[in-house]
C-alpha cells in the first residue's frame, strides 16, 4: 500500500487513468469474416458446389484456403478481428463489419468482384447445388438453413463501396507483368452473374458489407494465382482502407 503522501500526489493521475480505462476497453476491433469458398464443411443446399479444379495448387479450394489464411494473418496485424470461415457460415447470422468470400474462376472465366444487392434473395439450385441459379426454389432443391439474413439498402451501399475499392486494387495487380492473362470484369452489376450478386453467404451473415472476389481464372492466370502473398496483401489492404473510411479503424 502507498503511504498517504504518495497517494495524494498520485491522485490526479489515477483519476485520469480511471476515466480513460473504460473508453479504451470499449474500442473493440472491427470483425471481418474471411471465407474460403467451397471449403468443407459445405453449406446445406450448396454442398455439391465443390469449386473448380486446376490452378497453381491443384484446386480452387486449396487456393482459397491459402489466401484466406494469409489474409487473416495480415488483417490481424492491422488491428482487425479477422475470423476464418469455411463454406458453412458459422455461426449463422454472425455480425461484423465485413464479410469477404474468396474464389477463383468465375463462370466464363476471369476475375471480378460480386457484392450483395437489394432484392431477389439467395440462389437456389437442383439438389445440393447443381444446374442454373434460380431466385425461387426448384421442386428438388435441397433444404437451406433458416432464417436467412437480410440485405438492406444500407448493406448494399456499403457492399458496393467495398467492391469498388477491392476491384480497383485487384485490377492494379491482375496484370500481364504478374502473370495474368484472363479478362478482368470489374464489379458485377446488380443484374449480372447471379452466383456473384446473390451468393448464399450474403444471407448467412449480418455483416455490414458483404462481397465475393473471383481472383482470376484457372489455367490462364495460374502464374498470377500463385502469388498468394501479393493477392492477400492487396485484398487485405483494400479491406483495411474501407474500414478506415468507415471510421472503424
């Protein structure tokens, strides 16, 4: 125990510290969910979608996992509460600042960025994820987990802003000099590829911004896709810039 004289001398400093402590404790790091697309266990209703083959690591899943894990490490170093996900979004309805799903080989090939949009809802397929995407269930569609989360206009706006930021950053490295030769599609429009704008993951989280990144095309972009460090640094950097713009970092 401090002597009375010392306690009187330190009283002002101790009072300031006591007032500051709650403020510091309440400044929680923003939560960012990073999903490795198609990684097991699969999402009910979509488990037949196991990703593309090929790529520099033999499969899309292998690539997605490498980028996811590297991104989580880099985001944590930047002060983000980064959390890895597999295909099955757990916990269902998880809150956070951002949800980003990593993929390659968008339908038709190429690189691009999808984002959550207002209206329509999630895709349905035959069985556990085969055939064309439909906004209404097929007679043989597999069961989906419920309740689905909502994409509000505010979520859509934040998702569009993040998608634009990621697209700009990704286009800057998706170059011939880095080994990319497939086309770059940019941000998918609301009426574009349903697999990218009505991705089920958008309806399994309550994150404030929700995007999906098709990093490149297997085969033609293999030299580029092998640059995991460059890709994860670029994507993580775009996410961090977005969090700072939203005053969350």
